[in-house]
């Protein structure tokens, strides 16, 4: 039987719940991943894949000095893991890893590709969405205090204003919530986006550490604007053509 190592992560806000087990405590979320001999493990320093035994020995020889973190693929899943010396990342006293804002997408640059499956059953592939504007909303859970009528009304208004001008915007919202939780949480009113259940991995993929947070892509998949919810006007006041 292949040996297995459980890796636990703590995020400031939350973590995805598909596959790995997630538990909530004191307003935080702890996430666990299982690593075995078949799991791709990459050495951050060299960029090369490490054999499991070498990885295991590295941790045993240097207790507490290395951090193992997931590398999220375009499906929002942890397809591999990276081993990085703790001195190279900012780890808070509670074990939470602060995302490096310098690694976030930047306005004017293409966004790394994604494939999201919405609550509507449709698959949203960034490559196939070229020619349309795309608004990505990064949430934790669809519940108060972050998810409210006021917080979604500004999104709906932005979409409706552009729809009247003949401009289509595909709007998606990532969340920790399962499909069943989404169906219970999403009211019958227009919330302004298609929920993407169990998709918090995308928050990690794009280094989003504040939620709700929004990224608007132009018709070519280039980041046109970015803003936290409190500054959504940076997006809503744009004149799209």
C-alpha cells in the first residue's frame, strides 16, 4: 500500500471543499490534502519534480523549515504540489500563508486559463469565451455578511446596463459552497452571476486573498480591471464597447 501524507493549510478566509476535507473553526477554514507516491511534487528552488522519498526525507531532515502548498490547475484542482522553504513565504503565527500580491494577475495581462462548471450545468472555458467580456467574482460562501442583496445588486446593475447597450458579459462566482448549498443559498432574485460550486481553488490559483474580489476580462481574455467589492465602481464605471 502506498504511503500517504496529509498536508493541512490555513487561509485567512477559506479554502475549497472538493475532495479535501474542510472544517470551519473560529471563523477560519482548515483544508487537508493527501499526498502519496503518485502525487507530482515540485521543488520550488529548482522547478524540478521530486521523488516522493526525497520529499519525505527533506521534511524529516528539516522539520518545520519547508511548506508544501498546492499548485492549482485550470480546473481549480490541486494537480501538483510545491515544496518551498518557509523563509521564502510569509507565514503568520497562526500558520496562515499570506498570498503574495505581486503574483496576482495585473491589468493589461492575460489571465491564466480556467475551466469552471456553473450551477447551471454549463462549462465555462476561458479559451472558448474569447469575444465576450467575462466578470469573475471570488467569494468565500454565499452567506452574510459578505453575500447580501446590496452586494449583488451592484453586479446585476452593471450587467443590465451593458446588456441594454448590446454588450454581453459572462459573470461567474467562485465559492466554497457545494451544489446543494448553492441551491439553498442563491435566492430567486438575480444575484448577478452564475455560481460555481466547490471552486475556491481558483481563489488560490489567482492569488486572491480578499473576498469578494472581482476581475473583469476583455474580449481577448486580458485583465481590464480588478477591484475588491468596496471599490466595484472601478469596474462598473468603465465604458465597454
